[in-house]
């Protein structure tokens, strides 16, 4: 599996006014829920999907068993939206 990177057209940042992480892009902003933000914070150009799942399992040891499927689903949707790319 290849490493995942944030599309350079997007910038992930914490927005104090929104009290959440957002993805900024030239045409606007996507407000992220906490789970989406945690996943995207792991997208660093070095980790593949399995490494992201492993990192999140370590960070949230009490997460439900099906978290892997939820992460995979989000990564798939983020890829479809061109938020992330597979290197």
C-alpha cells in the first residue's frame, strides 16, 4: 500500500472560530468532525492506510473493533473528494 498525503490544494488547520479542524482550499472550507480530523492528522506522506489504522488504535485503545472499516471508509471518501492522494 502506498503512503497517503494531503492534496497540496488543501490545508488542514485548527480554526478557533469554528472550534474544530477544517480543510481550507481556494473555494472555501470543509468543517471536519473530530474523527475525520484525527484521521487526517495522521496523513503525513509517510504512512499508508495500515500505519494510520495502527497509529489510531494506539492512540485510542478503547475504540471499537470495527474502527478499521470506518477509517478505510473515510480514506476512500477523502480520496474521492481529492482531499488526499496515494503516493
